[in-house]
């Protein structure tokens, strides 16, 4: 945190410059007096040691250069913080909302498809009754096949549940990144309000971030094997 | 057979209910989380089909609560979930889950698993 202004630093450097000039003048006076035999003792040795040091008059200029370098670095950090803040406030929040919209849109579409499938199944029921009444077993059989197909389609809509959980996992990861970015930005400037944007409410435990469509049969077989190895009823009986 | 379907996703409940109807089960009740499922599950319920990840009370906690209740301690419970890591499976077995189906599942898999666990019950 910067507590001294640029003007104050320059004033301090000017005062230091004047002080160092006076010190240099004093050293020259002491050395001249010592050469004339007017003074002796520790003060002469002290003046002599001061002349062996680097040019003290350069100190204020060095200080100003160092100050300029520090200010440049702080400016860079400030710009970086602003970049991080823009990233945190805009991109992450927008991405969160987009994920939420995807979930809502797919849910709405899934419900529409389910409604359509339900209406289709009801029509099949109706047609099947008519086919049975007319004694048309071929038609009734075909309608039964059609019903099975529609039921399979119904099952495929599980994609919505799985993708919602996957999106939940991505959203939770974005929440973590947002918190980390906010913390990092606060390191650079605690005076700025870096509260997180309008984040999506995400109750804990309602999704599985590892949800996947991959290798269902292989994973199901491994689960069946685990259940076969340790029958659950035996566990319950032990309890 | 009276069956209780517990899932926080309304679409997923509808899918499970449709699958159950397609294999001949029509006496169905639904709950949106483990807590509601626990309230609705009495001795008349012959099979519980539950999700794992739910708010308020998850599926695993529901199974433990059912096992701790004399009226439901032996009620078969089928877990239908996306969770498949070994640790989860072992936890489910320890809690007393009767059968375990991964999403996405087919009505045929549901039928087979229900037959298995009802035969073992």
C-alpha cells in the first residue's frame, strides 16, 4: 500500500540532497583545518572515512531512481489487478450465467419432449385398444413395438440429469476459481470492492461432478461384481 | 408392488416412473429428497428407488435412516445414480443398499435389477 505521495518523495530527496551537500562541505572544512594543523583527533578520522565512501551526494538521485522503479512496478501490478478484476467480474460471471441458461434450456426442452412422448404413448394406448377391438393382432403388435421404442426414447432423456450434474461440477469449479481470483486481486489492492458477481446458487451435494456417459456397461459390471462379493443383506444382517 | 421413487430431479423421477410403468409397476409414489422419502416410506412400501445426490437428505443417508427403522429395515432399496467410484460402492453396500444401477439405464436393466433384489429380499 502506497502511503507517501510522489511530491513528498521529491521534497525528501531535495532535502536529502541539500543535507548531503552540507555534509560534504563540512568534511572539506574539517580536512582543510586538519591539513593546517588546526584540529586533530577522532573528528579528522571520521571525516577521512566519509571521503572514502561512495559519493554521498549521489544518494538522493539513487533514491529517486529507486522510487521511480518501484512506482513502475506498482503501476504494473495495479494494471494486472484491474485485468484480474475485469476477468473475475465479467467473464466468470457471464460463464456462470451461460451454464445456468444451458441447464434451464435443456430442462425445458426435456420436459417438452417428455410431454410429447406421454401424448404419443396415450395415442398408442388408444390405437391399441381399437386394434384389439378390431382383432388386428398385427397392428397391436406393431403398436407394442412402437411403445417400446418410445419408452427407450424416454430413457435417453437421462442425458439431461447427467449433463446437469456435469454443469454443476463445472459451475462449482468456476466458483472456486472466482474465489481464488478475488483473493489474488485483494492482495494487490485491498481498498477495491471485489465482491463476487451474481453467482448461481448451488446447494452442496446435489450433483456428482464425476457424472459421465462413458463406459456405463463396464462400470455397471464392476459394481455388480462388488455387490456379488459382499451381499448387502449380509451387511444389514450383521448390523 | 408399491414403489417409492426418490430423486430431486423432476425429469429424472418422471423417467424412472415411466420405466417402472413400462415394466408393469403402477403403484408408485414420489419424493423430491431423502427427507421427504423417509416421511413417505412406511411398511407398505415394498421397494425404494433413490438417487444419491440430493439436497436436504441424500440417498445414502436415506438408506441408513430406513435401515435404522424397524418398519423399513428390510425394505429393498435400489440406488440409481451416476456415482461409480469404488469408495461410493463400498459405502452403499455398508449402508445396506440392496441394488445399484448406474445412470443412464434402460428399462430392461431396471427390470433385471428389481427382479434380482426382490428375489433376494
